């Protein structure tokens, strides 16, 4: 689904984005409600990026990536965290593109998301390449979503990917996280490293 967001486009930057887990629903400019094999998912476009609400079997997860005034948690490169019986994994990266490449990439992503039954994209008035797009699916018992946040004035495209599902291992940390059971493994800071290629054709 593609929509034009009824708000003015402000000159925000990728570096202004912050990440938060567990926030209450924020005012949304557009939403998409999905049922994914028993999981209820709501994709929400905010005035400054996105929020995802997930509910299944009386468990809840809320992810917010937005320009949040006063937030002290910058956009992390990666997060691995337990939320109840779920494993939550998040990764983010920033692409810096030339104006011509940015325009082509924006058209590709908007076409992909707007034509997808589990996709929601919003374009800001005044700039056809200023947008936020979201795409979700369920795969092997887990819920996945990807988002893209475009900042054409800087040629920056922020891409995130998230996976939430029941833990497959118990009694210790997942290999490679270095985290103790029940502890989050986070790499805070600006999103600039490569957390694995974010293919826009797959969620």
C-alpha cells in the first residue's frame, strides 16, 4: 500500500534516528494491520519514521525507530534481545548514494513495497524520494520485517531488518552474541556498518 503522508517534510537526518523497544503506540499517519498465521502485526508510519506492534499468544513486542526528541538510544548497528519467550534481533545500516542512484533506488523500493500485500509505504509531500517503507512476512514460525527511511537531501537511505520468534536455544547465549542468558547484545552508535546485505527483494 502506498500513501502520501499528510504532513510537511522536515529536514531530518539519518543520524537523528533512535531505536526503542517497548514503547506505547505513538500517533501514526498511516497503519496497516496484518494477520500472519496467528500473529497480529501492525505497521505504523510516524511523522518521523516507523513503529511496529506485534502480538501473539498474549505476548507483545513494540519496536520504534524514529527521530524521538530527548531519546538517549541512538540507532544501533545490531541488537539481540529476549522479549518474554521470543528472540528479538535487529540490524540497521546506512547507504550513501549519488542523486541518480538514490532516485533509482527510491523508485525500486516504492514499487516493491506498494505492490506487496504486506507492504506499507508513505511519501512525504514536496519530495518524491522522501519516504518511509515497511515490508513484513512470516517465515519458519518467526515474524520478519524490513524498513527503509529515505533522506534525499543527504543521499542517505537507512535500512533496518528485524526478526522476532520463539527461542530455539536455551541455557546460554546464542553463538556469536557474547551475551549472557537474559542479557541484550547491542552495538550502539551510528548505523554505518554492514550487518549483512539487505536485499530489497526479500524480507
